[in-house]
DNA sequence: ACTTGTACCATCACTATACATGGTACATAT
DNA sequence: ATATGTACCATGTATAGTGATGGTACAAGT
C-alpha cells in the first residue's frame, strides 16, 4: 500500500485517497480481508487531517469497497473488486443529464434549473 | 397597470415584476393584445435597471404571457391567461425531485449529487 | 431621427457550497 | 489503558452562481 497524496493536485485529497484505494483493489494489490490502516494512522502517515481520511473511508464503505468493524479496524470488502468497477458518479450523472435535457428542451433556463435544484436539495423531506 | 416593486422584499426584482404581470393577466386586468410599456419606459417608471426589466420580459415571452414585436413594442399574448396558469417552475421541481429521490435512495450523498449536477450543467453539449 | 427589443462588454455584493482543518467526546472491545 | 470508528462542535479559504447595476451598440421599422 503506497499511497501518494499531492496537495497541489486540483483533485480533492479525500478523492485522491478513494481513487488510489479503489485502484489498488482493482489491481488486486489489495484483496478481500486485507486490513487497512486505521483512520488516525493513515492520517498521520499522509500528513492529512483525520476527518479527511474518515470521509474517504465513509464513502468507500458506502460503496462496499471496504468494511469497518468498529474497534477491530477496517478491511477490504469481500466484493470489493466487483464494486470498485461500479461507477456510481457516472450513473448519477447519467440520471441528472437526462433530467436536465428534458428541462432544457422545455425552454427552462439554466438559472431556473439551478434554482429548482437548490430548492429540492434543501427540502430534506424528499 | 399599477406595478409596485419593493426593493426590501427578498423576492428578486425581476421576479416581482413577472409575478405582478402574470397576476394582472390572470385577473384579466391585462387582456390579450394590450400593450405593455417599453422596457426602457418601465425601467424608468419603476426606477429599475433596463436589464432587470428586460430579463422579466424575456422570461414572460418564453412562457408566452407576452409577445414582443420588435420596434412595435410588447403585447399581451393571445393565450396569456391560459399560460399564466402553467407553473413551469413547479414542473421542473417535480422532475428534479424525482431524480434526486432516486439518487438518494441509491445511497448517493447530497454532496455527490450537487457535484454531478454541476458537472452536467457545465457541459453545454447536452 | 427615433424607439423597439436585443446582445454584448463589464463590475459589485451576496449567498451557498466544498474542502480541509482542529478539538472534544463517546461506545465498543481488546 | 488503549485503539477503533464515529459524531458533534467549530473555523477559514476558495469557488461559483445570482441579482442588479451600467455602458455601448446593433438591426428593424416608423
């Protein structure tokens, strides 16, 4: 596990971390069951804030790339390789692209779309 | 046509203008074919910038509430009353609400939805 | 000449969000 | 005690979008 973080890279630090762990899983440098460094340990090694690492871990767990087992630490998920191939972001963009295209076709301005989007996002009861 | 603009109202000025013209159409204080003040005239009367009035007119025309006839001025659209009842904003919100709900159900965070949305909006080739 | 809508150029204040940081605290399980 | 993930409090910087403003200019039609 060599992880390199470039603070000058425009890609957010937490995203660089996710990217590299996913890549290591895809390349099988990390296999199911392998232990990952603790959040605090990794934050210390990479000179990052623990919240930044925690954010990456939280998202990786949501995508079932890793599994956190409380006090016992964090491990590579059994289905990690398969799940690392799933591009959730692309799927979301595809959904949103379609909706926006429909609105634009109806003559709605981008500004209005943005306002409607903001309104919906800020109604938590959705 | 008495239009009152309240600069202390949190509602944007151009939106107040749209609102009041639509209302006048719905109440039939403005009927199809009625002439509206020119952009510069109305801007002057209401102490608004002409671009602000132009924005309102542009949106009203898109929604077929008014018709601009170049040098001849601006008039109430024949179908204005019917079109003033159409709530484009609500329709857009409904579309977006559905898409966002689907994404949230899939476990996508609001932050990720926002980023995907921004990405799509900034790809003009949609 | 004059007015119409429209299209550029631009600036400013305001707001919202993302990202990253820091500190403190907690239950869990060794 | 110690270490785990996690949750809450908070701040600061940077970016992006909105709303509104102002100026200049143009074709179209009287």
